[in-house]
C-alpha cells in the first residue's frame, strides 16, 4: 500500500504533535523582545527566524504538506514528543554540467559548483529522532543504489533529486525502505556544507590515507595528507567527496559516517544550539527545508542530550554489481536484510515473509579483525580466541585502521547488536558501536586498540632494524 512520502507533522492525532506546543508570546513580551533585538544584531536575527514558520523552504514541492506555525519560547527549548524521520539530502551541481557552461579557470582544491539545490544527491540519509528510546539513528543510502524511478526506469537513486527534487527523492526513498513515513526533508548543497563546517569552527578528523585527485573536466581538486588534522569547510568537502579508492562510493559513505560522528561528539552541544539562528543565517541561500526553526531547535536539543552511545549509524546493505552485470556500476540493495533493518530500527511494518531468518550461531557469523596498532601478534591472538570459541569465519580485515585506537571497538557492521555483544563477551573487551565503517564482508568487525595488548600482555610490535651493509 502506497503512502504519502512526507507526512504532516500535526495532521494525525494518533501520532501526536511533533513538538510540545509552547505558550504564545504575549504582545507585551514581543515588544520587549523587539526592543532587546535592536540592541543586538544576533538577537534580532534569531527573533526574525523564530517568528517565521518556514523561512528556508525555497521550492514549492508537491506531495509535501506544511504544518501550521509552531510557536517559540524564551524560557527554554521546544521538546520532541514523538519519533520523527527526517530525510537529509546533500546535493551538488557542477558548473561544467550546466547548459551553456563556460570554461572555468582551475580552482585550488574545490570543484566549481552552482548554488542550486536541484542536482544529484551525493549524500542521502534518513535520520530517526526517537524520544521514547532516546536514540538517534541514521541510515545512509549509497548514492549508487539501483532503484526504479517513475518514467525513467532503473537508475541510481541520486538521480531522483535532479529529476524531481525533494518530493521525488522522498517518494523513492520511502518506497525503497518499505514505505517508511518521512516527516520532513532537509536539503543542503556542497557550498552550504562547507559553510556549515566553517560556522561550527571546523572539525578534527583523522585522515586515513593520502587523498589526492584531480579532474579538470569537473574542476575537482582534492589534496589531503594523512594523519590527525583540523579540517575547515573546504577540506571537509574534499574529505567527503573523495571516492577514488577500492571501495568507491561505499568508502565515501563510511567517511560520511566518520565525519557525522565527529561532529556529534565535538560540536553538538547546548552552546552550538544557542548559535543556531546565526548559523542558519549564513546557510540560508544553500539550504531548502520544510522544517521551521523551532522544529530544528527541538531536533538539535534532542540530539545534544542523546547519549553518544545511542547515536547509531547504519548503511543500506547490498553488494557491488558485477563488471558485466549492468552497463554502469551500481550498489545492489539486499532487500531482505534492508527490511530487517527497517523493522528493527525504524519500526516499519514488514511482512514476516519478507524477513529472512537470522542465524546468530558463532559458526555462521562473519567476523573481521582489524588492526589499528600495527601489531600482527595482537590480531593473531584475537583470531585464535574467536576460532576456539566456535566462530567459523574469522578473517583479518583487508586494510588496517589507520588511526591508532586506545580502546578496542566492536562494530555491528550489519546492525546486529546481539552478535556484537557475543563477540565482546568472548574477547572480554571492547566498546560496541553501531555503524558501518568496518569490513564490508563482515557481520561484526573487531577493531583492536592498545587496551587489547595490555589485556593479553602482548608486547608492542617493533620492526627489526635493517642490517648495516656498509
């Protein structure tokens, strides 16, 4: 049964209100606030935003219904009263792709992009804010996912925004994810993403490898060195857009998740929320959303109060298409595994016959052991322990984790927290993390930290010195 891809936030009394309706501001209080606003430019900007219902909706989109204005408060932040699903689209339009495009001079590191929001979507996320479970769950949908788009046939899902904007994107995402309800959308273009990072003061990221790429036809220039560093907006865009490695677009999805977690841990706090109107003022030309500022404040306040362990990141499961399977490369979604994720994490009603039986026995589990500490002995010890415990498919990850970790992490790569818990119990160590940054071939990835060496009294590995041949 088809459903409206974006539902009215206050239409259904059964779903409850999106935020607590707060007392309306009295006329006298409005006068006082306006007087204070004249003394402060930032306060004036904040007041103007809060008194406007949908200040950032730049396009009229069919199939998307706007709720009535929500009132703001000066006594505190609005509060979520029910779970909501927000579709986030990161879009890009290269000037070289526009009609009658003129030859542009080479840039330094960043592609020349147009400010429109109607390009292909480089990033597609469905984010669930759930005040009942107190969890924040983001599902990344690879942009190369093969889907059926009306009147176009099978295409990559990133084409939906280019063809039909937020409305068509919401429709396709909803259908792909078991007709999940989508309450609101938020689109930001690549320039806006850079401005957001700059407005937040940058972000600290460990760049895992040398990222260097040049494409003069797209005016795309990426040049990042490996190691821990502070990224401004320009460099954060480079980090997010790089895809020229063995994992292609999936590697980009993993970097998106790494960056999102870094932003949550470093920047999502009440101090940042207090600056939200000013930040949005900087971004106003680069975003399109049917969220009001008050609703954004409610979402941001909920996210800021969420325990970091309850920030969960999933990826739509699938596989790379075979070289001769289609004319172009796709990410082929595994519908059964995807529906299980939607049932478990987004409360989608999925027919029982659409769900596969989950075999969580150790003999059937795929466990990757990933080294972050340059110690082959530590990997061998972990593998031996798991094999002796009955795990039948244990293998080293294709690549080590470049950022040395102090603490071991157990990554529920496919969203299977119960299996990750069993692996942790077997090893006797590890923080369980729900994200998709581990080995693609695994159900669970064990990312070893220095605490593993201490626990097992393993000597720190030191390469043998080269013989002096002089």
